[in-house]
C-alpha cells in the first residue's frame, strides 16, 4: 500500500506544477534537516533521494554551525578550560559542507538543495563546578540561518566559540590594552639588571592576559557575565541580513530544553517573547513537534504583524514549518511530516528564497504520506478585478472578500477540519467541514486609511495549516 502511495505522490508532484493565481507554481519543501555533517543519520545525498522519492521539490540542510559546551576557570577562563565539542559545520569545515551540497545537487538535479545552519548564538553559566548547581542557560535558544553560500560566512558567525581569521580581527578592550602592555614591556628587556627581569615578568603576564581575552573570538559576549537579553541574537540577525541570508527563530516554545547532561544542568525555557524583543529576522517556526500558542489569535505573532502595520517593523515575520529531522523514525518523525509549501514563478533556488523572504508560502503539519493543499487563499475588492495572496499588500475601497480553498491527498480518512479566519489578531469567522472545502467570506469591516491583515489556520485529524498574512490598506 505504501509503495502505491509513493508512486501516486511522485506522479502528483509533477501534476501540481501548474500555475496558481495565474502566475505561480507550487513547490513543496522541507526545512531544518540534519545530515552527517552534524548529528543527522543521513548524508546530504541520501536526504535528497529520500525527499524526491516522497515527492518533495526542495530541501534545506540546517546542520549545527557549532556544537560546543565550554567552562573556563578564573582568572584565566579562556586558557584554563574544559571543552566538549560535537560534529558541526565549522568543526568539519564550512567549505567542505558547501562542497558536499554542491556535489549532492549535481547528483540530484530534481531536488533543489539549499544550504544553511541551525545556530545557538549564546548561553551563560550559573553556579559552580564545585557545587551541584552548574547550569547552562539558553543553550538551545536557536535560530535557523538559510541561504549563506560562502564558507567564511559560517566560520565568522558572531556566536560563542567561533574564531575569526587574523585578517578580520578587530581588537577590543581589554585585548588592546594587554597588547599595548606587551609592546611596552619589550622595551624594558633592553634595560640592565632588575628592570630587565621586571620586563620579562610584565611581558609574560601581559601575554597571558592578552591570550585569555580571546582576541580572535567572533562574538563580543562570553558565557560568564550573565544573561545578555536579546543583544547576542540581534547581532546574529544583523550579520545574516548583511550577507544576504534569511534567518528564522526556531522552536520558540520548545519544552525539551530543561534536562540534565551528566554533571551539569541545561535550562532553556520557552522563548516566544524573543519574537517581540528582536527585529529584522525573516520569520519563525510556526509548526513543529510542539504545542504552539504564539499563532493563536491576538498572541505574539499577531502583535508583531500589528507592529509592521503601524510602521514599527521594516517587514513582517513570516511563518514556516520546521522538521528538526535527524533520521527516519527518530522521535516518531518521518521525512515529510512538516512541509513548507512555496509559491514561485520558476522552480529555482533563487525563487524559493524570494518566496521565503516575501511570505509566498504556507506551513503544514501532517503525517506522511498525507498531504494538505492550500489551493487558494486570496483577498479581493468588492468588484473582484484583482486578488492578493499571502505576502501581498493590496489597496482597496470597500469590503474585502476572502476566499480559502483546501484539499487533501494521500489518505482515505480525512475527517472534519476547523478553519479560523483572523483579521489583525481578532477571530472573525470559524468554518467546519470535510476536505475538499471552499470558504468565501465578505468582511463588513472598513476603516479608510487603516492597514490591516488577514490570515487563517486549519486544524483536523489530517493535520494543520498556517497561512501567511495578506495585508490590506483601505483607501481614504
């Protein structure tokens, strides 16, 4: 039976490549896959082949950029330290990682393979190794980096334990102070007697303190100065944006971040507030293997979208689905359970990244081989001459008309679903029915000069869908 399903899906994956809304085609993608470059079970080639066999057009390889736990002992914390490092992009070499993706792309031309990383920019310690309370806080507060194509972009990410090449070093205080002390002490070495001895001592101490200041570190932060709030994350967000990449908050409501790891404790509590406290990121994981509340009407996502409508944000945060896929069957996962579906003009890496940047996509959570399809989500003016879809902004006079069309394939037991239509954080309509389902709604709301947004979500035993918003500005 599964063989038959797989065959039908491969056929269907070609069949869906037809224009929707007159100009877009649908591309099904899987974000947040780990390979053997970090802690995944499969090579990049194997992931590409498995994805294609299940009818997916694009995969995003988000291996860990660096997996390090380190504790230093005062007063020389960066010299007298204990470190534990696992497989990662930077440990194995970012150049090797990108070349492996390039080779896999050549061997699997039917699947678009997009490079990236999962990064945890910062953590901080409390307690001491001599007691029972040594705890690493926020070690699993993670971001997804997507689309960076240069090895140096990964190697120089401003995260803890990344090292800059000498050519990029920008000496900070106190490193500069210790370096100047070293230079001054050299002059004392040419003096006779005790002055020369003092010079040797001063040079040795200056060198120790200079090296302990970790002058090659990529991040200005350290794990010994307490919580630094959103600053380490804003730094990484700006870094990725400056290099033309995309960046998403991952698992903002994870409940797996509090546990023991040998003699130490890990404590990463859910962090949905970071969606509000940080700006400039591309979006966030709205569907993954946890219960989500930030997408509830009026909750944190809607607050960020309202900030965009009022001009407090440069662009709105978009919703994606992330798989956290390490291997088939791990934690009950199968490749294909958390697809993100893109609307593109051409099936290419560039157009997929553009769709991610502009909100031309929707997030799904299903149980493979079930597939949910958003055949239409549009907003049009009363005269109906033009339509806006997810990510669009439309100027309109009159009452908006919203249309939602949903269908399902790959299952014989779809069951009923519930669809909620949300306007600017307020639930305005709820519909229930079996898939396929068409919903048409005319909203009597009209406020000249106001900018609003519409989005919807769907939930049933077949899975979930979260749309990205459509923005409407009412003409004065």
